[in-house]
C-alpha cells in the first residue's frame, strides 16, 4: 500500500510539472509562395505570392499551440520562381545550426520550385531531424485557402521523428 501511495503521489506531482508534458519544438522557416500569398479580394483569383508574413501564417492555425511550441522565422518572402542558391544556402545553414535546438523544421514554400529546394536540402542538410516543405494552391486571403490545413499537417509530419525521406501531395 505504501508503494502505491508513493507512486500515486509521484504521478500527481509529475502531472503538475510542465516539464513532464513539454510540447516538442518546431521551427517554421518561411520563404513565401502561394501559401503566403495575398490578394485584394477573397473571391478573386488575383494575388501576389509572398505577401503574408510567417507570424500571420502561424496565427491562422491556432491549433498549432496544442501540438507544438512553434517558432517562426521569415527567411525571405518571395514567389518560388525567384528562389535561388543564396536562399537555399541560407536555409541549409539555418537548419544545420539550429538542429540541436528544435525537434523538426517546416519550410513554407511556393510550389513551382519546391522539389528543387527539397533536393538541395537533402544533399546539404546534416541534421537528423525532420525537414518538411509545405505549400498551397490557393493564397492565404482566399475564401477557401488550403494553406492553414497544409501547415497544420506539415507540423504534424515534422513531429514524426523518422529517418524517412518522403514527398506528399494532398
């Protein structure tokens, strides 16, 4: 009985300890693209890629706070047609430097050159944490924006600590 009481007390104390249930850390590196696109109207298809910042992207998905401690960093805010080796090197360096301080990375990106970025990062990143690239087909200001749900799923994917390299389309 004494053992049971001590075990129950320990479980109770751990239940009130924030460290016992700390959420994993995910770093979002934003580069722009349609997922960060903005237009004048939610019902029109005209938009500019890379108009919305990472803070607004994260705030559009309040459920993220329930699954991870999210830190966002705006690397660039461009359409992916303007992606270049300077941005790729910056992303690789940031991931390699921050690898020990996070549980995974999500990179918001335009879909035009996403595969080139993924290939470059696969060759240059020396981090054993998940790196997930995510984009969208409709801008963030669209009435039916797909970016928030895609971002949520990208964070969930980054939480899976697996050595698997994969590409996913919804």
